[in-house]
C-alpha cells in the first residue's frame, strides 16, 4: 500500500440541538476529515474528534491541523506500508496529539480494508453482525425535560441511557430519573467535575443501581480514582484518563476502573484501541465505545471497532439523525430497536457523500509526494 496523497478538509456542521456537559455547550461543530489515496486510486477516510476548544483534552481542531499538515502527513507521504499498525510506529516519535494521529491512522485503516476487500470490522478482527447502542444525553434545562428526552429515546429502542452530572445537578437528578425509570440501564458521566472531597456525595449514587459512573475525578487522574473506587459500590468507568494501553494497564492494576470507555481519537487510533480491547478482555474488564459527537465517518469507525467481542456494554454510537439534519455518508447510520447493523461491505462500509462534504467544507488542503 503506497501512500500517495492526502486531502485534509475542515468541516462545519450544525448539530440538531446543543449538547451541554459540565464543561459547556456545543452546537456548531468544526472538525477535520482526512482522505488518503494509494497508488491504485483507492480512498480511505478518517475523522478527527478534536473540538474547537481544549475542554475535553488539550487538542483542538487547530492543533490537529498543525500536527497533521506539518508533522504527520510528511512522515507518511510516499511510504509503502503493509499494515496500518505501522502508522502508530511511524508516529511514535511525535509526543501526544492522539486525536490528530487517530484521524490519519483511521484513514489508512479504511484504505487497507478496502484494498484487501475486507470490512473494517473484519480487518480489526470483529465478528459481530450488529451492535447494541445507547444514547448520551447532555445536561437539560430541568428534570421534566430530561425525563421527556429519556422517554423519547427509550421509545426509539436505545438500550442504555447516559446522562451528564455535575455538582448541584447530580443526586436529585438521578433520584428523579430513577423514580420515572426504575429499571432502565442508566449511567452518569461527570466529566471530571468532582474531587475526592466529594466522596460522601458520590457514595449517595450507590443507592440508584447505576451501571457505572464515568470519569468522576480529574481528567488525567488514575490514583485518586483508585481511592474513590474503594469507597463506591458503583463501578467507575474511566474515559479522559486513558490515553494508551499503558494507562489502561496501570488503571486496572491500581483498581481505579472496572469499565473503560474506549474512544479511538483519545487513544491515538484503531491499532491502540484494539490493543486496549484485547488487554481488557484478558483481564476481565468490559469496554464500550464512547462518542465524540462524530459525523458519519467517525461514527462508521466506532461501529467497526464495537464489533470486537469485549465491547459488551452498549456504547454512545447513536444514529446520524440524533445529531445531524444531513450526515456526510450514505446510507446514514440507522438505529433499529437499539441496534446498528455492522456493514459487511469493504472498508468503513458507508460511502462518503462528497456533495454534502463539499457543502460543509470551510477549508481544504491537498498533499502529494
Ligand atoms: O457522541 C455522543 O453522543 C456522546 C458524546 C459525549 O457523551 C461526550 C463527548 C465529548 C465529551 C463529553 O462531553 C462526553 C464524554 O465524555 O463521553
Ligand atoms: Mg465521558
């Protein structure tokens, strides 16, 4: 596989409704799409999950653009690769910048799968024909609005409900939800809004039978989470803290986490995501695939990854219509009774809609060897 050329596009898409977390609110999303071409004219596509502001990790659309244009593409252009695992090796001298690396590596994985006439799921070693999906609901104006939203998504068949919590919108919010939905599979994502000082408050969550509490403490912490897990019955799920297999190994060894939210962009790409999946499977730690409000290309990569066997909990990969009036792939991602069919066609299994992509493109750069 000769890496002949790249096209980097910056897209701007407006989400159907704002998404609010303990960090803030997002509705107009800008992100990068990476297209890579080989010597046969095959195209592979990847999507960066970095936001415009550094509130989830330190990466942004602009830092990604800088890294991809000035460092990552120059390392790959003109190279002959036999497997996408080589991309991470070639990028290893570059510190951090996992979302930038993952966007480029994801495009190479799609290209590799297409060249070998394999679905991306199969190329990764996944066998699931369909995946169970949940829904992540941002902070709402009030409890009645949240209850109405939860009901509407349950009616659509979603198998798991994830809500956001933050100081002042936590115990009573969950109590109110449980009063309306005593048995629904329910989890809360705190996005690092608490500290160990809040241990007694967080212990109150134990009465509600949550599947897990996601990232209650510091975004880069593993040690304090191990102290907190000893106090909680509710399993802790780490998201922001886990950037690599090494982080996952340490968190599991310390007892900091009982579940891991695997996000391709956060861990630097599909190869590392698969290594984390395999390690967690060997150590009895279930994983699920988190979301980053992706458009269709990123959604397609998440679906392929979730076809691996240890993705046993419903993830955040909801359907395209949850986010976008019009997505950038055909067909769009459809959820039927809380399930998404894993494409068996080659590569990501969805066709980039070039007209829609052009419509949303606000910047475009081309690189050849
Ligand atoms: O993509 C989705 O539907 C889930 C989005 C989501 O829950 C998140 C996206 C990005 C940062 C956070 O707010 C949160 C998360 O931590 O999982
Ligand atoms: Mg999270």
